[in-house]
C-alpha cells in the first residue's frame, strides 16, 4: 500500500516524535546552525519510528510544514509543504504543535520573507479589504545577507484589489493567475532603499513588463512621473 494512504494510521506517539524532531531542526535552522535531514530521518527511524520508511518520515515532515504554513509560522525551507494533508492528520499535528507552545501567527503581520508576504497578501486579497491599510511609513531593513525590508501584506492585497486585475501602468489585464488571483507585482514608486514608504500612497500594481520598465528602461523617470499623474492615491514623498 502507498505510504501516503497509510498516513492516517500514525499513532499519537509517532506524531509527537515527528513534531519534536521537526521543531528541533527548525530551531537549528532559525539560529543559523546546520543539520543533515537524512541523518535526522535515520535517527527517528532507529528510535521512535522503527516501522516507518524514509519516505514516510519525509512526507510527515512535509505535512508538518503545511500545518505551520497554515498557522502563519516559520517552517523548514528544505521541507516543502505537502499539497494534501488529511484533516485528521492536520488536526493531530496542530494539536501537538500547540501543546509544544507553537501558537498561530498573525496573518496580517508585516514580514520581510517574500513567500510569507505573498501568501498572506493573497489570503487578505480574497477577503476584499475595503479601507486602505495604514502600512509602514518607514520600513525597516531585515537582518539578511541581502537588502530586504519588512512590508505589510495588507498594503499589497489592497493595492492589487484596487487594480481589479489590470496593470495600473498600461491598463492591460494581468498576464496570468497565481494563487487563483490575477498576477500583478506591487511596485514602490519611491524605492524603500530611498526611504520610500510601504503605504498605498507609494504603491502600484503593475504587470511584470511595466514593473521592469520602472527599474530598467531608458524612460523610467518619465514613466514614474506618468504613474504619479495617472493614479490619484500616489503622493510624492
């Protein structure tokens, strides 16, 4: 029988062992320490999970990533969230995580992580935020090997909803769908690196082509002035 079909027969003690091992690895990753997934997998199978295969344990770790993602918490980057997790399995994992002190995060919380920002913005976009969010007047740089800023997912969601599926630069429809929503990129007219805000008065929803135009074209300055003139909510900072 396929291992994925047998996921529901994991005992409570097996779920707890898997979650504990996962949280140990997550803590190492978040603190910048290295670990070897295959070694942790083997250690689990030699102790708490002797009847499970390497693939079964791997899939369980992906399940845990899925639940953490749904809880708006950090998850191990090397364990891509599984697309399908049974409701009973999900409830069991969530219960153990909460028992271990992992509480659901704030889906509206600003973040510098692009994946989390996009996921939160998509969820908020589907809620149809009516009032313009406050945003962040002076976004802070996050600790990283590259320059990244903490941004507000509500701003990204609201600006995209205002665009109603069309680029605010060229008025063309979004070129494709992502997360079941029209794909538009949110551009800060005054760059965050130049102390621009992460607020709706400094953000526009653009197709990828217009977004690249803002950054790389010969007429980028003229196009930026055009955006200020075209979109009423934008205010020079």
